[in-house]
C-alpha cells in the first residue's frame, strides 16, 4: 500500500518539523479528509491555506509532541 492510501485512512494526521514544502511528504495532507484532525508541530510553522481542521503547534518537537499527547489524551477521556 502506498503512502497516499495509508494517509487517506488516518484517524489523526500529524506533521512534525517540516516546512510543508518538501514533497512528496508535504502533499500527503491534501489527501486527508476535511473531518480528520490534523496537527502541524514546528516552531516556525506558517499558516497552511486550504487545509481544514488543522491545529498548528509552534513549538520544537520536544515540547510540541508532549503537548499534543496531553491534548489527545484529554480529548479521548472526554469522549468516553
């Protein structure tokens, strides 16, 4: 299965420390459903136009990933 097919099945899509201009990886976000939560962790992240349900975390990976994990755990508990 190729990366596009795997990405289309994602429940959550996370992009970590990339400028979102390096292809083919940056293009995968365009294949994710609008309803799928998307997170972009990068201290220099810029807004990404046309991408719905995107949360930008402007922190380095060592801070941003733990923050995202806490957020996802909190969301998971609220849905139980």
